[in-house]
């Protein structure tokens, strides 16, 4: 009898803490509504890129397109035909800067997190505190000090001025350290040291494979930020400018180029979306492990 009473009490407790079907319905309805609202600007951008000019200028504006057209995409080669540098050069610069910056970003963040999390160096907690303080500063605050540093190093108007600012990211170090502390057990590293493995072997053969979800997440963040970055006041030579720079000239053409500007936006957001779909499951795992919601 006592066992039956305990089971009944447990079942009643479970029923008290579980939602009803009506509650689940409204909960899912709320999530769908919020998800749809967050995707709305992306959908509007894609729809507007297929609108003819008369539908773009109509007032009040309409969300959906009545007569879809490809004129906004077909007009892009004509808008870019007057530039002296071929479009392929801008594309190469963007891919080169983005890939190199992303690789350095992930590699530096992982090494720094490994040192702050699994090494025995002194004052590593104070060093990590400095990393956390660095999260408070955005790019506008750092623009002037970075310009003075790059100017003294003779890096203005070179590829390095676009690559190095993203190589040392406090956000990458913070995220990687939080993930590494939960996913890489100290006992495993100690066993590797007993077996004779040195630090590079431990880092490349043990740590890197175990933190794959996190460095794929950092790859997504780094690729997204560098791909859309426009250097202001540091790059003047046309042959080393990136694709967003020339695309910005198209989007600044006023209302007459609104459709082409939306088409450019759609083209520019395709590579980050592809990278996200490749690493989306790893992004969720890394965020949950690092305590970021």
C-alpha cells in the first residue's frame, strides 16, 4: 500500500509540473510567431529584390510582389561595368581576407583558451578577467587606437590591416574557454602527459578534435563578420578592396537602385547562410555548453 501511495503521489507531482495540451499549443504558437517575426526582414529583402521599380516606389508599400522580375539582378553587371578593377578581383580579395582571418581567428582563440583553461601558468584567472573586460569595447571605440598602431607598423593600405583586427577576438577566447572547461577533462590530458605526449601533440591530437563544435561555431562567427566588413580609412588602393566595398557603392545610389541594393544584399548573405547550414548543429551544442542562450 505504501508503494502504491508513493507512486500515486509521484504521478500527481509530475502532472502538476507538466503543461496541458492547450498550454503546449499556445507555447508552440508563441515560438512560431517569434521565429516568423525574426525571419521577416530576411524574407522581405528577398521579395524586394524581385520587385520592379514601380512596385518599390508605390505608397503605401506592399510586402509581396505582384510582378516578379529579375531586372534587379540583371542590372548588376551594367552597374559594375564602369569600374577599372574587374569584379573577380574584389571577389578574390573578399575570399582571401575572409578565409585567412577566420583561420587565424579560430586558431588564436583556441590556443589562448587552452592556455587559460588547461595550463598551469600564474595569474591566468586575472588574464581571463582582462579578456572579459575587453568584451565591453566595440569596434568604434577601438578604431582610433588600431589606426595608430597599424600606421606605426606601416600596415595601412595592405591586406594585414583587414586580417589582423579579427585574429585576436576576446569573444572567441571567452566562448572557447567556457566550452573547453566542460568538454576537455583534466584527467585525459594528465594521462596523455604520462604517456609521453608533449603540449603540441596534446593540443592538436586531443584538444582540437574534442572542441570541434566550438571551433565550427567560431568559424561561423568569424566568417560572417569578416565577409561583411568594410574597412574605413585604412584601405585606399582599389586593387585590394573587398566585395562589400564595391557593393556599398551600388546601395548608395538612392531609391532608383533600391531593387539592385536588395539584390546585392541577397547575394552577400548567401555565403554566411551556407556556412551556417554546415555548422548549425555544432553551433547549438557549443552555445548550450558555454552557457550562452
